[in-house]
C-alpha cells in the first residue's frame, strides 16, 4: 500500500524534512501495520534530524520515535496483537513515526487501555516513561527529597511536577518566563525559578537554606550545567537526561569532584528500557498515575502532520509548553 511520510536524505535544519509518498510492503514476521491517529514529538527527534546523535541511522531514513494508532494488518508469528487493536509505542523497533502509516516490529509495542485517548498516549509514552525511570530507577524519589528540575513547563517537566507532588517531594523547577512559571506552579512545582530574571543557584540556596538539593534533573545541558553542579548538596546526585542547549563541558573529576563529592550520571532511555518486560512495567506504572488523576498529560499544541517543520521550529525556540502532538 502507499502512504505518506517525512523522510531525511541529509541531516540539518527543518528544511531537510521531505514529505514523500512511500510504498509499504505487507508486514513480515513479528511486524504489524499501524495506521497512526496521533504522533508524539520529542527533542530527541530534533537532535537526530540535526545529526547530533552518536549513533545515527543510515540515510535516507524516516524520523520520529513515538506514536499511537490502530493495527490494520499483522505479520506471521504475531500472537499478542490483532487487527483493530489500539496501540502506542516510544522507542523500541526502528524510528519512523512521522508517517500516516508504517510497518513496525512488535518490539516495544504497548496495548492502549480503553480509557486512554490516542492523543494522550502519543504525548505521554516517551515523556511519562522518562519521568517514571528518573523517579524510580535513576533515583528512588521520596517525600523527603528536594529536587531541581530544568524546563519545568515542558512536556517532561509538567509530568515530573505532578509526579513529584504525588510522592510529596519538593520540586524546584526552572523556566524561561513568568507565563511558564505560572503553568509549572499550577501543575505541582513547589518553587519556580525564572532563569531570565533570577540566578538559579542563589535561589536554590535561599530555598534550601544553603544546603542545596538532593538531586538535579538536567535536560538542558550546556547552558544549565554550571548551575546544576553548584545547586546540588554534598554527596548529591546530578542527572543529565537531555542536552537541549548542547553538550555540557567535560566534568573534572579531580577538581570538581572533590568540591562536594557529588555523583553524576547520564540517563538515557536506551539504557533503561532494555527489554519488553521493563518497558511494559514502566508503561503500567505510568497508566496507573494517569488513570488515578495524579498525573494529567498536558498537550500544549497540536499540529497537522504536514506542519512538522513548524513544530520543530517552535519547540527549538521554546515557544511551546507541555507536549506537542501531530495529527495525521
């Protein structure tokens, strides 16, 4: 069958995104044909489009990690999924969610509960499962913890704000504007620092009475890294889980490590979601948080699929809040 998808023939700016007609073969062993109903957009997609990942796909390639839709055909040996079933995914298999329909491996495919809207699923999987492992595996968050979380009004940040509030932890969030500060506070952030107006480390030390936070969750990288290191307490943990502004400078273990003997880790989904059992358990925990009402997925903007280049521009310019979803 024929469908349309965005394809990359070169890495670079939004202009390299090409809308093309593609031919889909019948699903092979352990594969399904998914007709997308909603597609998630992640900063990782922008990194990949720009060619910034260490392990880049061979060109030409599709793009996009996350989506939700309905199975229209199944290949041989597919036993856990059936035609007509609603499913979602984030990672696992191959990239290529920026498409009206696609053939995809059942690896990492998750059946959607009846109560979950497709747009919510597309917005929630990658970002929500990131928060799930950050707060449960990278560091087991407790009600006694005080944390610093960058980009608190973004898709990941708004989920983290609500999740931290449900646990009872104190979350200090950073945002770039007063409007985003109000949004983060409404969704559970205990304190918000507006980076364009306030010094992050000074505010953290004021709030924590000079101690610093137990954990820093940094998704920005280069522009926030100095504040992240300065804001954590002695023996605290700094988690780098994104590099929206670029890679942070090298960490001098001898000099910087001696100052407070902090722990530093680079958290990436590929090292946490290593098999289907782990991915399913993480999704189940996320579903529980959403169904209970403790976490509400905030979809800041939706775009027609064809407007993907504009969505990428808006995300990179920090003109969006919450999650961004494409509608085929």
